C-alpha cells in the first residue's frame, strides 16, 4: 500500500526548492532584512564618523590592522588635536604621520624660546648653563613628582600629537585602542577581548574601566535635563531593586545596595537610575521630582515610599498603584512590567563583584548612556572622546575624589567651588575646576 504522506513531503520539498531559487526580496511589509540593510549601508573609512549603526568588522578591518590608519582616523575625528600653529612663530604646522607621533615646525626662522615654567605642572624650573659660554642647555622642573625636563635641541619646535588627549603617555598602539573601544561598545567580556586584541587582561580591564568612567563624565556633564522622563500624556514606571540575593535564601546575609529606577514607557524607554541608601520617602521623592516632568502619569506598586507622590503640589502627577499580591496588570492597564523587565537586563550587565559601592553607580551611568544613545553608540562615543579629552590617570583621580551630592535638586554642573584639593582637568581645550572634597553621602545621583 503506498504511503499517503509521500506526495505531501515531496510537494513541500519542491516548494522549498523553488523558494530558494527566488531572488532575495523584502519582507511582507516592505522592510529589508538585517543582512540586506547591512550590505546596503556598507561604508567607507571616511564615512564612519556619520554615526548610525555600529560599524561592522569589515568596515573597521583597515583601521584595526594598521596603526598609521588608526592614528589618521583619530586625527580626522578630532580625538587627537595637535597644535595647528607653532607657538613660537605662529605659523601653520603641517601634520604627517610619522614613527615619533609628533608634529614639528621645521622653519629656519622659527625663534628659540626658553621655557619660563614647567609645561607639565606649571611649577618653577631650574636652568643648567654651559660653564664657558653661559648658554642655557637644559631646564628641570623643581617638583619632585613631575620629572619634566627640557633640553636645548635647536630651533625646531616639536610636540606629541597625543598631548591633551586620552592617549597621552600611552604606549599602546592606536589600532589596539580602537580595538578595545569597538569591543567595549559591543559588550565583549574582558577575557574574550584580551584574546581577540592580543592585549593582556589587566590592560583590557583598565581601559574598559576608563571608557566606563568617561561615559559617566559624559552623563554628568550633559545634565539631568537631557535625562528627564515623562511629560503630559506619558507614563513613567518607578520601582526599587536590590542588586544581590542569597542562593535559595540560604547562607550569610548579602550586603547589596538598593537601586531606584524609573523608566519611561514607549519609545526609547529612557531611564534614570541611582544607588540609594534606603527606600524611605525622603530618599525617593526628591529623585522623582528631579527626573520626572510635571504632568506625568506614574505607575508604582504599594510600597510606602510612594505615598507622598499624591501630596506634591505644583507637579500635577497622576499616581496609579497596584498590589502585586493580587495582580500584576490592573484592569485599567496599570502595571510595572517594563521596569521589572529592566532589572533583569541591568543585573546581567553588572558583574556580581561590582554590585555595591561607587562601582555600581558607574555601571548604572553606563546603562543610562547606552539606552539614550542606543541608535548611535559609535558616533556618540567618538564625540565624547573629542570633547572630554581626559587622561586615564586624571579621570581616575577625579572619580576617586568626586563629591557626592546630598540633594539632587541642588545639582549644578557648573559648580566650581574652590578647595585646596581641587583637580584641574581639561575639557574642550579649557580648564574646568572640579571639586575633590571627600564624599559626604551614601548615594550618588546626577
């Protein structure tokens, strides 16, 4: 007896064969597939700064394998900004890639200038002269921790192209640095990035931390106005979570920090996150008023820290609550499922060893930055490299001594309170004084 299913299988096989021979076509709604979009937007090296989607490995291959091309790429994107004019003769200095990574004024009529102070720290210098002619041969900084030295090398002015950038005093090749930037943006783990870039795990970890702290500075300098949530007709979900738990509710107690989060429903799902010492109303309400625009509908659970939202005057918040003991989605659509789903993503991106203290706040700022620039990570990061221009050592000192704010409503990005321990860093080729007093609070917010 013949098999009745034989013809059915054969017809299905014939249909699949005919379908495979068809030329590639759009989806039913006219939208190109991911592979088709990738081939259509294949860009040249000079087009990578236009932003948009993350560049593919094929697009970056010429830069990742050649140090000179990577150096030229950083120069074209203004990450490296050597002086355009000679400070002695005030004439243009042409830039050409060389093994010394320097720019040099080769004019014979360029005057010779003896430094009056240290170019590195600004301290006084001591001069050493020739015993016979009395000509100054060298100058040494008197600061014991500086070790800056100037020598009489003739009339040519020469300076490093790395000066004033994130790559100053860095011995790692430019293409390796670009490798680490690309891998960090793709969230490649440290061990895997070390194998792919042929860089030690310790170096990769330090550069990853530097990128994370640089993004933190970008968030802090942008101000909370760019991270405001909600508005009339919009819904913001608020919830608090603890980044740490015991396995099977057994063992010693876990000293994890509480994190308060707010997510705007719909669109890009912008978020605001802050490490808080407790879940009291005196702690949560100032954060809500600082980051949620008036007229917003706020969805929360029945936690007592949200009781005072309805008592706020002048904000016009519409507060809707639901009890998770009885339901997760109310009949009128009230729920906190969006923020609950974000906790899983956030905990996945934060290592278990970094889920307390200031390290946790760094990762939260990184998540906020990635969520805001999710459609332009590459372009936004290159803009940050060109604008902040912080050395790794300087940004580490800045973070270690950052002043934590007690009241988020009094946050002022232009606050330049002077202190004897102030740290002076360069941003956009200008000097900004950032207070470096000891922390006085248990949590940090923007």
